[in-house]
């Protein structure tokens, strides 16, 4: 009876060891799957981070370009305003033309009077 009991316990022990090996193998497979998922997730995260950094760099470059363009446009506006304020206005030009015309008329009259006096 003792031998039967020992045999039964030995059988149960063998069965338990087999079950333990199966569970150990399954847990190792699951652990390997989890590690692969972590690695894939890590790679994916790094790729997303790199894409976001590239996007930020591109947008910063665009901002710099827009700021430079804005500065150049402001300089152009300032230069145009300055040159416009220095240039004679349309009214001033028309007055100068009128004065030149009046002067030419007076010179013609003066020459005509000088001829009349000389005759």
C-alpha cells in the first residue's frame, strides 16, 4: 500500500513537473511577446518623436523666414515713406510748372518790349 501511495505521488509529481514545464514555456513565450511589443512600441515612439521634432524645426524655420520677410517689408515701407516725404508733391510740381510758364511768358513780353523800344 505504501508503494502504491509512493507510486501515485511519483506520478502526480511527474504530472506536476510537466504542467510546470508547460506553464514555464508559455510564460517565456508570453514574456518574449511582451518584450517584442515593448521594443516595437519604443521604435514607434521614437519615430513619432522624430517626426514631431522635424515638424517643429520646419515650422520654426518658416516663422524665421516670415519674420525676416516682415522686417524687409517694414524697411521697404519706411524707405518708401521717407522718399515720398522728400519728393515734391503733385501740387508743388504743378506750382513750379505754372511759375516756369509765367516766367517764360514774362520773358517773351520783355523781349517784345525790348524790340519795340529798339525800333
